[in-house]
C-alpha cells in the first residue's frame, strides 16, 4: 500500500489506462496545458501528447457529443466535466445519445465512454456551482453511475469505469482531492463495479452513503462508538446498478438504516434506497429508513448558511439515534 | 426567396457528364426506389400499420442519393429523423426498413428504434436521430476518431435548416474546423422547419455563408439535381480525405409532403408545391437519361415497376413479421448489465 | 376491377374523419397522387391524395358525414364498369361500421380493463359491552400494569415490522405488549425477551385441528338481548355511586335470623326491601319513559337479576310495596327457583318498574348495570366487606357496601336520582325501618 491523495490516485488510474490501451484519450477544459483545473490530469499531456490529452473550448454539449460519437465508432474517451454543474449543458447528449444509443440501435453500438469530474457542493461556491447530480443520472437506464469515497477506491473504480463498455458517470468531489489514503500497490488494481463495500463493521445500525458522505458517516460512527453504539458504514461505491444483495446483508444484521448524501432530499439517492429497503427488507426493519440530506434550498454563499445546509456527522448521529430509539 | 435557382428540365450538363451513364442509371434506380418506398410508407401509415412519427423524404431524393454516391464503403453517414432514404442507400433493405417502421423484430433496429432511428453500423449508417441538431456533435466525433486513428474515412452529416440555429451546430462546426476533422456538413434546406419558413427563423437565409464564420468552405447546391449534389459532395469528400478539412454544403431542395404525416401543410401554397413539382428530382434524372439515350422508357418503367414491387414486398414482409418478444424488453440496454434487470426497483406487475 | 377507397389516417391521432368536400366528380379520371377529397381531421382539414388510379364510379358518403378510419367512402374502377353490386355491399358494410358506435382506431378497440373495485375496508365493529355486565375486567393483579396499546377501535397495534415478525415467531400476542417506541410503537426491545402468551399456541406446536363450538341462541336469550340493546342504545344512562355503612345491616341480619325460622334472610333480601321502602317515598323514580309521557307506576314492581346459563334474567315481584320483608324474600326465592328451571311466564320477567342486580357474592366492589325496561333505573350492588374506615377521626374497621344507580336521564334527572339514592342509603344505614 502507498499513501497518496485522491487526485494522485485518479491521475495514476488515467495514466495506467492510457498506457494500456491506445484507444483511451482524455478530453475536456484545461485538461492539457493547464494540467487540469483540479490537477487530476497533471503530467498527462507531456506523456501522451495533445492528440490524447485534448483541451477543448468551453463547449460541454459538443465535446460530450464528440466523445459519444468517437465511442460509437470504437474509441474509449474519458470526458472531463470541469465540474458536474456544467454537465447540465451536455445532458441531452448524455441522456438522449450516450444512454439510449444501444437500445435504439438494438445493440449495434457500444458506448464505452466515461464522464468524470467533481460533483456536488464544495466550499462557498454558491448555488450554481454546488449541484449534486448523482440522482439525475441514476434515474436513467443505460448509464452506470460510480462515486468513490477514498483514494484507493478512486483508483480501482476509475480503471474499472474506463474498461467498462457502457457509459459511466464517474463522480468525484472537489473537497476530496487532497484527501490522503492508502492505495493498493497491486500491479493492475481494478475494483468491481456494482458492488458495495463495508467501510466499518458494526451491529446496531447501518449507515449507507457514497463519496464525501462516507466521511460524515464514519465520523458519526466514531462518536457513536464512544456511547457503545456499533454502527456499520456501507459504501455504495456504485450508485447504479445498486448492490442490493450487499446492502441487504447489512440491514438484516442491524435492522436499522440511515442514508447519507449531500444532495437535496426530493428524489435523492436516499429516497431510492428507502424504497428498495422497505420493499425488499420490510420484515427486518425495526424503524423506518431515515435519510440525511442537505436542506431543500439552493446553496447560499454565506459560510454559516452553507454549514447549516450541508449534512454533518452530527446530523448522522441524530438520525442514528432516531432509528435506535435513543434520546 | 431561396427557390431553386434554375428551373431546368434536365440535370446540369457538365455535372451529368462527370457523373456518367452508369452512375446516373444507378442513381435513378435508387431514387425511384426511395420514392415508391416512401409512398408506400405513407399508405401504410394511413392504414394504421405505422404509428408515431413518420417523416417522408419525397422530393429530396437527389440530396441523399447524389451525396452518398461520393462515398467509399468505409465512410460514415449520419442524419436526423428524415432518414428512410439514407438507410435504404446505406446498408438497409426495403424489407428491414419497412419492418422497422412497423415496429417488428425484423427491422434494422429490431423494432426498438422506429422511423426516426434506422441503423446499419457495419455499413456506416449511424442513424436516425430524434433531437434536432443533437447528432451533429456525434458526427464531429466520428471525424475525431478518424483523425485519431488515421483511418482515412470521411463522415457526411445531414440535418435540416431548422437545426442550423441550434447551439450544437455552432459548437460542432467550430470544433471540426479547429481540430481539422474530415466531416462534410450538409444542410438539407427544404425551406420549412415544420411550419416555420426559413425566413422566419434565420437572420441569414443564404445558409452556405455561415461557413465563413467557422473558417471552412461553404457552397450552395441545387438539391433537386442529383448530379450537382454528387459533384459538390465529391469535392468536399476529397477535401476531407486528403486535407483533413471540413466543408459546409447547403443543398437547396423541397419536400412535396408535409413535415410529417400529421402536417396539414397550411404554411405554403398549392401553387408553390406545383411549381417545385416541375423540378422533381426523379423526373429530372429520368428525362436526362431518356434525352441522352442512357436509358429507354421501357427500362425506366421497368425500374419503376420493380420499385413498386419492392415496396409492396417490403410491406407484406413487415406485416407478416412478429413484434419483439416481451421477455426481451431488457435487451440492448447495457453491454454488461451486471445485476441490473429492467424490473428492478419496480413492483412487478403480475399478468396471471 | 373496382377499387374500394377507404377513409385514411391522415394524422397520427385521428380516429375518424369528416368529409368536407369531394375534389373529383363521378366520371372523373383519378391518378395516384391527385387531390381526391378534403377531410376534416382532429387536427385540421387535410387533403386526401389518392393512392390509386381509376375513374371515380361511386361515392358512398356526402360532405358532412363522419366515418371511422378504414370505412369505405368511394369506388374507383374502369370507365363504364358496373359497380352496383359493390356499392350495395359497401353501403351495408358502412352502415354496420357506423352502427357499431363511436369510431374507434385499432388501438382503442382493445377494451380498457375494468378498474378493480377498491376492496372495502372492513369496518371494525365496536364490541358491545355484555348485557348488564360489568365494565371490562382489568387483568388479574395490580392496577398498575399498563393496558395493551389500542386504537380508538380497540384493535390496531403499532409495531415495527421486525417486532411483528419476532412476536409471530415466538407466539407473543402483541395486544399484550406495551410499546416503548414513538406513539406506543412496539419495537424489537419490547418483544425480545418475552415468553409466549398463554392464549397463543406455542411456536412450533403442531396445530391440532380444533373446531369452535357453536350454540344456538334460545328464544329467551334473544329476547333479553334485544331488549337490553334497545335499553342501552335509547336510554341515556348516567350513574350515581354511593358507599353505605353496613354495620347496622350486618347486625340486623344476624338478629332477624336469630329471631325466626321462616326464612333465612340474606343481605340481598334487605337491599331489595330497602329499595322498595325508598321508592315508596320517591314515586318519581318508580317510572317508565314512554316517549311523550312518563308513567308513574302505582306500585313497585321489583325486578331482581338472576344468573342462568341461558343468560341474565330478571324475574319481577309485582306490587312489592305491599309485601313484608319476609313475604318479599319468599317470593324472590320462589321466582328465582322457577327462573332456574326456565318455568317463568313472560309476564313474570317483564314489567319491572325498578330492578336490582347484585354481584356482591362474586366479590365485585362496584359495577354499573344496564337499565331493565320499562323501569327507568337499576341498582347495581357490590360486595359487603370489611374495610378500613374513619370513625371519629380514628382508623377503624367497618362494613361497607357500594351501590351504583343507573338512571335513564330522560325520565329521572340527576337531582331526583341522587335524592332517592341518599334516602336509600339512609334506609340501609338505619335498617330497622325495613321491618315496618
């Protein structure tokens, strides 16, 4: 294992996959000469040249479409969205083209494309730069959605996403890029898509989350442990397709669930998890599934308001207490 | 006003010479085949065998036929939803095209696509797209892949003049010029985007002039003349293949039917339609063949009969074909579905 | 060869078309593509261009006619061809299509499945308290055991799915469990350590096929039941309770029984006699509600409750106010005996102006009874027992008995009922008057 930051782990994944397969190329704003807006693609232009590390004008719709077209005829593009806020401009391409091309053509096309970049709120970026988009993409059959929470997972899952033959939405988080963690030294470290991962074992309550939310959950678990409550933290890793089997193992053990996410509540990831859990695991529940989300407001700029809006480990603890019937 | 500039009774002499006897005979056969197919499709729609949208190419046959004659087997074609002709010209048969219109499993997209989504990937026919202008970036992506792997192939990207005002068009042509991509962008200017005439939608109606804003060559062509379409496209295709530079072609044409099957076409006069019928591309080609002795009346009539027969045969085939199997509803969504299945997260509906 | 022209689908949503105008006349040559007719559709008036060549030989509809898609509207053929047969045939076909009702497209012909009727929510019946029976018994033991969580309808129990499953697996009856979750929800920790409820079969016990016992209701029970239901439902009952110092009653009984052999006088005899005496002073309580009138009975017709297997029956001593204590006692015994043998005439168990029900022999402290019509009141008598009492500011032991008077508020209002009860108490506490 080697200690490295989340961005370094992603960089390593890109590097390895581009070295391994000439069909893989990276395209997006500032990915080349600028070394990446968040330095995820640092050094790649020097190594692979401007044909494979492509700076684009500010045209999300068309470079998403160019990537999809290239994928349709055999290449394996990685399209960087500087942030997923801007992916909204490319939604038509992603949903109407990438997700649906295979079905409309009865399987004649494979679209092995990855759209990656930071998703969700960061710090004081205000409303238009704080959009959580994971639930929108999860709604669409034809897409896969992945959201790693650690450097190790980032590396293994990005490699898997690039190798996957279907369009993958790969969601990172700006505030995680500096996070350090142990990363596997295995020569070709690939994690499976579609499988969740228990980040912390426990018996009393299941905290399920993904991406940055995992760290709120882990923080809450630490605190709860001091009070003798043993929380199990389940990292979804892949949001679509969901690993209900893995999740069920945890729920059957603890009988109580708290979901954690940074997006808005209506139709968020927690909403889907709550439906699936109560539908498939009804008789194992000792309490209703409870979710922790941000408040239902566009993100304000003021620091104190943003702090209020965003979920924290404390919110997770309060939710856990509710399902544990502790005061 | 954007009318065809020459009301001639024959195809352009020089272009016809260059096109040659064999190719013109072939082009006529293709165009009459498309014409009879589209007429039969209209009839099947009126009988309820085809449902949803159905956009007919009647009147525009020369645009696709002429331009596709400039291509090699490895080249790519992509268009919007008025795509039956492009499909028939590039890898699809009347049978599998009609079957796709009928929503049958024997269709070229196995009934999953319908009128607007005809595909034949192996022959370089990449659809068939429903969102106006949204396929233009895809075409640009084909050009990107061609350049990336030095494949030497060329992409023809067709769209209507209504798509010209979409952001996707502007972004794509800019990228094609900037990155030197081998794409020929062809706007099939039939003067009406559904009910809105070009004059009411576009500040500039000489559309080929927009090319200048992208730093690429632009040219207007008589889209009713199959030889001129071929000639202009051949020039652009050569430029793309050898110089890696895109071209923008404005094909001035006309559609004799409404925008789609539901269109009462109240936005243009009967006189205007009659006017354009004098320059029916199929008639132009036929007359030219007869005039030059490149084909006899017997021959062209026989080809017409064959075309009608092929259309009738296609309709019978489609009618007798089965729909897709219900249990296959989840097919073709993912290449590697993992544990996904189409009923997940749903309350299964039991049809006991 | 004639060609039948049918109404075409000119828009994607049209289901029928109205002919606006023919654009060709009979005898005209029609070429494929020619404008044939103007048709009004759901979207606009569209021009129908002919699919076929031929001469227009016949039209089957007129401008203004509305026909469904596919209906025959005209016939093309060769010039001079005779198509009268086809015209007849097609007109018949057209008539059938029109008679079939509103035009439907192929899609609409699939009948819409009938929406399933909503299953009616089963109304939860309010269990009626049993006939002049006491209010629900508290489970044996201290009164501090919390009652099982119940809803207004007395049935729904709130429990988490997990708790239900555990309870089911262990044979625990959820209605006996107190829930510590929000709103009394029973949760896992409430059922985890519980033993199976006695009434419920143990989990895992092989269920033996057992049948419920069904007994036909006797006519008598039916009648009693009917009348009690009527009484409870129509008379607005209210209840007055009093505790009587029974010390002197105890000593009087002893003395009476020591002084004669004719009848072993019971406390019940003394209570019955006391009621008669009190009623003689309160004729306004010895009444019946009759809707527009109140009947004040001439005499006291005293009903007294007797428990039979068949049910509770109240034989009536007519004109009890004319009887002495011992006479009354003898008649009560005689009636009760015949009641137990079910040999009472109906006149002997109806018409009570006042009824007494005594459950003191069961140890009941006090209870409320259902008024036995036609009377307007019933007295429920509890056990006579020794209790700690206050005498002259000091703790002592005394005999006490609690009685509860149910009154029909329509006939006997609170003040009257209270006044009667106060006098009854006075009579019981100075019981020598019973001998008069």
